[in-house]
């Protein structure tokens, strides 16, 4: 953010916008009174487009041309954000696609890539994706590989499947 005028801050580009992304907006737990102070501060900034100077609390700082995007994980944190904050947001819920849809997408991508290869290799695309899907499903269902407080990095998702397919897409017919 750049200082535009004495109390006005905004993006460096006069025609641009600043986009703030907040991951896990619902991680702030509600206090004794049911408020989430971090979210209430954010709500104030979004609502009034102003905040206060840290050293001189009587001086307001005006914020221009900004947009706030946030993600929300219903399995983590307090599970909800206040309705006062939610009214400023557009809520989109995206569910996990069915397994056959995901495998169909990856099969189509890999089949298209393998068109340049020998006939023996072309027939392997569907089998590769089926095997990849079986391994992915077994990893998801394996209790030893579930995320815990100590092993929080054991979080497997479609991004891992995409990385394997990406590696297969790096193959060349010459080898």
C-alpha cells in the first residue's frame, strides 16, 4: 500500500486494486461474549474502509481500492464466523467431486498425452490412472497416514494426484 494523501492509503497503481487473501478465516475462536476480535477488526475495516493509526488513535487512516478474499475450513477452528462479517462476503461451497469424475478427467489428459507414444504405451493410460486412484484411496483410508497433531503434514488431497499425473506428462516418446 502506498500513501496517497495525508490519511489515504491505496495501491501503487492508480487503476489497480489490492487483494488481501485470508486463509482459514474461521480460525479465530469466539471469546466469552461470542465475538471474534480479529474478525471484528476485519469487519470494521471492510465496513468503514478506515482504520486507526497505531501511535495516534484519534487519527483515522482511509483505505482505498482493496478487496478481501478469504477461505474457510469447516473442519478446523471455531467452525463459523459472525453473521456481521459474513454479510460482506460472497459464500461459495465447493464439494469434492465424485471419484469417477476425477479419474475420467485424468484419463482423458493422459490418453491425449500418450497419443504420441507407441501403441503399447497408449493402452497403459487408463491402467495408470486406475492404479493411481487405488493408491490414493488406500492412503486416504489408512489410519496410520491420517493427520494428527504430531503429523499435521500428512494431508493428502487431489493436489498429490495432480503432481503424479504432471510427472507422467513430462515423459517423452523418444525414451
